[in-house]
């Protein structure tokens, strides 16, 4: 009898534990419980400890956390380019529409995928490839708006629907890169051409300015020579009464001639200089120089208003030199 009593007590304990297990349950945070009684919806319970009617009620848990679904949509643009468009959708069950979310949709991700495909195929074929890239954010907004409108009736809130990328065919991508590289090369060539043009213009301007300055310098030098000769002639005429302009010019030319001989003799590399050795050589030189100048007096301009040709002291008469 004692053994029979122990068995009964054990059975009762097991039954009690089963009843407790069937009666008590907990609902976690960010989770809701859908309770059915004999297969019929009865109530929705919030997080915490709850009880059930043993063998009459059952509970199903609904996750209220944000979930993410990723899809890959292939479509064609208006200019007949096939592209792959990855779409990332974040969604969540609305806390006030748990009943609709639990009972109306059996596979919510499949439903969302269908609506995403429908939305993408309704927008991208109207755009060219370039417009598709430019309006990527606009496509995301359109997909989210359509999904939110449809899925809210099923108890789902669409948080974001992001078009994360637009992937054309590899050949199309290579062609786009080639076009871009060619355009950049063209712009670079134009920039280099403009730079070369500017450089040549600046060089020409610099050369013209340099020649202008050089011309001004030569003109100033010649003017200084004329002024010096004029002053020398005037001083000589005042110092030597009865001297004519021809006498003054002869003396200047003879002085230049001897200065030239001196320069030739002092330069390195000159070995022999042939000079006349008769006493009247200087007079002969002066006579020959004046005779040569008289032939060009009519073509030359007067020096100091005296009717004499201008002679550049820097260009002495030529003397035969043997090196």
C-alpha cells in the first residue's frame, strides 16, 4: 500500500508539472503573443508572465524587431541596357496591427519581394542608364512609398527601401569607362593646347618687347654718338680758328683709324699686321678715307647740321690682318 501511494503521488506530481508548463509562459521584450482558444483568435498579450487554459489555449510569438530583406532585381533601361539593381528593405510589424501581420501574410518577405520587383520594373524602364544613376535616390523613395502604402494594410511598416547599387553589364561598364577616359583625354589635350598657345604668345610678346628695347638702345647709342661728334666739332672750331668741318672730320677719322690699329695689336691671335712705312702714310690714309666718304655724302644725313656723314666710332676701317 505504501508503494502504491508513492506511485500515485508521483503521477500527481507529474500531472501538476505538466499543467504548470501548459499554464505559465513568458513573452520577451519586443515580442508579442497571439493566443488562440480552440484554434480561434482570442487575444494579444504583451511581454511578461502570462497563463493559459491548459489544453484549450495555445500561444504564438510574433517578433516586433526590425528585419531586413535583400533582393536583386534585373531590368532594362530605356536605352536597352540590362542592369542589376540590389534593393535592401527594412521593415517592422506595427504594434497596433499584430493581428493583420500574423494572419494575413504567411510569407511576408516573398510578398515584399514581389512588390519591390513590380515597383522597380515600373520605374527603371522609363529612364536611360545615365538617368538611372542620377535618380538612384528617387527610385528608392518611389519603392518605399509604394511598399509602405501596400504593406501597411497587412500590418507592416516599411522603414527604408534602399537601392544600394546599379550594376550594368561588364561590357557596358567598360565602354562607359572608355568614353569617360576619352573625354578626359580630350579635355586634357585642349588644356595643354591652350597652355602652349598662351606660352607662345607670351614668348612672342617678350621677343617683340626685347627687340623694341634693343632698337631703342641702339637708337639712343647712335644719338649719343651724333651728339658727341657735334659737340666735338663745335669745340674744335671754337678752339682752332679757321678750321673747316672737313678738317675736323678728317682728324676724327684718323684718330679712329689709329685706335683701331691699337685694338688689333693688343688682341691675342694676331701675329702680323702690314702697315705702310713711308712718312706720308698717315696723310695717304686720311686722303683715302675722305675720298671714300665723299661718295656717300649725298646719301648720308648731316652731322650737327654741318653736311657731313655720320660715322660710327664703333665701326673702324678694315685693316688687313694675318693670323
